[in-house]
């Protein structure tokens, strides 16, 4: 898939250099300069992808918990483990996540890329089982789990210590409730309203979903039952200028917002799909410090 990014940036470079010539500035070696700029941009984009950033967010919730008045959550999405992102890179991800000393780890879908086969071949469950958080590791399915085969994906996840939530609600020892939604790829998934009515409004409610579909996000906010929600899927476009496309499709395609009483975070993802570049976006690990 790297060739798609190559031709995109080569065309952009050619366009810019040609425009400079049209306004009267002499530019020799149009193709050579365009090719050089393209290679430089892609090289820097690949280096950027290989060095994920840690984003910090502090959120204060009105509800109290049954134990401590603070909690650190590490939230990641879109690891896309497979032939492109292998066990060696996964090991680096796990180390970076554990370095943040999380109380709870959330995975917002697309853990798997296109097939579970390379995950089994490399025994990636060994690295995933090293994820360390006292309150556990929870995830939901993304569209790529369905692309790779949802039952095969679930079988692999069951071989790890990750707790998979599919249209279900779980209550943690400290009283926090996690609502985990199945992906939109499942047309029979429960509505967010039906799931939220199963929660206790007296304690904090976290919603874990993969795709930040506009009307479903609004529906969740309107219930006035979700304190925090975490999404992935968009990659924030992954490479410029595709971020403009995701910003047109999604009302919130990246970052933190608060709507009414609900705090929302849409991650650009830790891994990537397709071309191994991050240009204008970050591969990120999100660290959220909650106070209650």
C-alpha cells in the first residue's frame, strides 16, 4: 500500500513545483526535485510512525467511586496487528503502555488488521498477556475484527488476558462501569440507549466503542448517562491531506471534547492501516488521569 502514498505525494510535489514555474520562478529538474521531496516526506513520515507519542489528558468527573478518588487509564486503538505490525513492534507498544503505570487499559477496537493468522504464527498473545493494569484490560471489536473474521478474532482474543466486551456492561471493583459496544459492522448490535439503561447512574459510566458515528454519539450524549467515552477508527486520516476527509465525515474525528456531561476522546490510533507512514498525524498512546 506504500505506493499509494508515494504517488499521492509525488503528484502533490509535481503540482507545487509546476505552479512555482508558472509564476515565473525558474525551477530546474522538476521531476528530480519532486521525487526527492516525496522520498524525504515519506521517510520522515515512516520515522514518525515508528515513534508513537504519549498524549496526556486530565478529566474530572462529578461522580465518585467506591475506592480511590483518582485513576489512570491508558487507552489505545487501531493497533492493526498482522504482517505489517509484527510481534517485535507489539513488544515496543506493550512496554510503552506499561511504562505509564495504568490502573486500567482500554483498547478501542481494530487490535487485528486483516487476518489472525500472523498473530497465531508469531504467538502475539504472549506479548499481549504482558499488558499490566490492576483493574484489567478491556476491549471492543472494530471493523477490522470483522474483516479478519469475527469468530476467529474472538477466538484469538480469548487466548489472551484481554476481556472482550460485546454489547455488555461490566462493573469494576472500584465501582466504575464499562459499557462495551459491538462494532457497527454488526447490524444487530444493541443501541447505546439499551446498553446505558443497564447502568447505575450513581457511579461513573465509561463507554468503549470503535467508530464515532455522528448520530450515535449524539444519541449517547442525549441519554445523559455516559461520563466518558473512547473511540478510534478514524486515524485522523493518517496522512495529510486525508485528515480533511475524516473531519468532513465525522463531527469529532480526533481528540478531546466535552458535550453536556460526557467527556469524549477519539484517538488517531497506535498502529496504522495500509501505508507505513504518519504525516500530519500521530501514532498515539492516550494517558487519561481521572479524578472523581
